[in-house]
C-alpha cells in the first residue's frame, strides 16, 4: 500500500514535469516569434561607410581598429564607396562579414 503511494507521487511529479516543459516551450516559441517579424526601422542608426570615422566603424560587428582603419585607408585612396559590395575590396572583409554589415550600413 505504501509503495502504491510512492508510485502515485512519482507519477504525479513526472506528469507535472511534462506539463511545465510544454508550458515553457510554448512561452519560448511565443517570445521567439515576436522577433521573426522585425523589420528595419527608420529610427535605426545606419553607419555611413563614406563618412564614418574609426570610432563609428568599430560599432559594427567584426570591425575592430585594424579593419576600421583599412576601410578609411581604402576610402582615402580610392574615393567614396559606390556600392556596399565594394567593401569586399578592403583587405580583411569577406562575404560573411559583408552579410553581417549589409543591414547596418549606408553609403552616406
């Protein structure tokens, strides 16, 4: 009889655990779905690669002091960037970096 009570409590705890896991999974899915529909806002500050200084360029992901200076040097030697893709000509900037930068930069 006593063993039956232990089994009932164990079964209850297992079921409670499954219910909590389901609830948490649904809450997480709801939280994540809120981010899927985000669109760029006009209030987002874009970094102008033709006018930004080193400090502004370093705000961007994967751009440290060396790459920031490389962008400025390229701009000084070749004139303003005519397209975002032209960043690929800067030593140290590849496709992956460009894809991360694309939504965060402008030609201004």
